[in-house]
């Protein structure tokens, strides 16, 4: 079945997560992605399990998740013969993606000014920490820095908590999503207007977009959203509660007065519907701690599965369960929408992988592909795509270009 980016060739000179995930997403949508890796060692993401202290031979979920669909080409980019290979590939490609510190690409002759001479319609995409301009444009950045600089570490949690780390590479992942978005927009602009161009996204800019409403509040009203204590939430119907089995459920009913009568009846506290302390949203807000303590006690009396059914039968409530990451693969909504998919990995055998968040009816994405072995496609790219002879390849290997 056709895919949206069939026929698009991407040169991926990226490492770790922010850049590789963006090109992986393009690969899911049909793009051919050629990963340019340093001749010795390659993408440091290949060694992340050793960095984490995992046993030898442990499955490298990190590199696999970030690099499926790709072809691996190893090069020593300090050598002129290697750069010549890149220039030939640029002539035959649509997109070049890099996420090195400002100045590194130019030093190696891989900047936009240089590559666009070989292909004026090239889309040249960069992923940075803090954007292409400003006093910190050249500073290095990792996911943790993106969390810190963007303010999200002080937006999570309750008011008296110190800044909170958020695991899972969220700033890298969000940066990758915005980079893939920018690339697809630039490809559309090239199709309509015939122009190549530079695309830049950053940890800071991407996390700004993720928190757009909070930042808009600060810009418009001069103050950010306040963090709140769960036990003092001004609307008890916009809160989360622990059940008897230590599992949590979440309520989200902003028009609380509309639901309050049925809620009291369903929880077995009909007498509180007209109680002067709780009879409307305004007074419930003033007495929030008292009513939440009551609701906490009630939800703690039954396991979550019972409460989910009771709420379903009791009214038109807006509620859901609180998953942890371990729960996600078994969530029926995750399964029904192919947000996780079964996959027969060529080395690992039967496993599951993260699916695509995009559902396209006529040109669906396909997440099912392995990450490449180190340098796996070097000869294929040089011989089949660029016309090098096997003798040429042998000489390049002897001179440690490959």
C-alpha cells in the first residue's frame, strides 16, 4: 500500500534521540532514510545499554525504537573521499537532517550553504537545544536541559515540590515530533513553490509549543498556571482518586454543577447534594479540602474496576483510569488503534513495538521494521545507488574512509 512519503530520500546525520526519532517518523511514513554514522562506533545510542550498565547482549530498545526503517552507512567525515560520498548522496536526496552543535556541520563542509550548492531544492533540517539564534545558540543540550530550560520541571507536581525530572526523553521526543512536522511542511512548500530551505527546531521551542496554554496565560495575564494540591483541588470533579486496590482513576468535569447531583447519588452521598458547604461549584471550592477527603474515603472503599462500572452506570460522567507505563500495552484502546503492534523482529523474534500515532485511511504509516546493524548498508548504498565499483569500495575501506 502506498505511503505518504514514498519516493522521498532522507540523509540522517543525527545521534541519540531528538534527531533519530524525527527521521524514524519519516521512515514510518515511507521515506527512505540513510543513516550516516561515524566509522568507528557510530551513533552513541548504539552503546546506551552499556552506559546504563545492562548485561552484555541486552536488547537495545533505545537504538531500536529510534532507528527502525533506516539504512546504515559508515563514513569518516573528516576525509575528503567521505564528504564526496555525502555530496553525491545529497544530489540524489530530498532532505538532510543533523543535530550537532552549531558550527560542527560548517567545519566539516556539511552545512546548508555547502550542501545546497549540490541540491538547491534540498530541505536542510537541524535540531538544536535552544534555537539557531541568541547567546546560547551554540550551547550543547540533552533532553534533561530541554526539560529544565522550558519550565516544565516546575509545572509538574504540587506547589511545595522541587523541580521534577520527567523520564522517557520527553523533550527529545517532542523536539523530534516538531522536527518531523517542520520537514513535512518544508517538503509541501517545495512541491508548491519549488524552493529548498532550512528548518530548525529545538528542545526549547518544542517544549514551548507543548506548554502553549500555560505560556499564553503568562503572556496575557502576567502569571502562569498555579500548581495545586490534589487534596485541595477547587473542583473535586476535576481530580484523581486512589481506589481500594491502590489503583487510581481520574475525573474531568469542568462544568461540575451539571454533574454534581448524579455524582452524589452514584457515590451514595445524596445528602451532600444540597449541603450548604457543597451545593455549588463556588462553595465547593471554598471547602475543597473537606469534600475531597470525603470522596477519597468513598473511592478507597472499592477496587477500581468496580468504580469504573459504577460510574458508567451512574450517569454521563467524564472519567478514565490512570495508567502506568506498564499498563499501556494491555490497554484495549492502545490495542484497537495499533498504538502498540505485534512484530516479528529478525533477531529478537516475536515482540511488540510502539505504533504510529497517525491514522491515515488511504496511506497508512508502517512502524514494522528493524533498526540497521552498524554499517549494514554501506556497500549497497555505494554500489547500487552511487555507482561505485566493488574495487572502489575495497580501496575506501583500506584507506579507512568507510
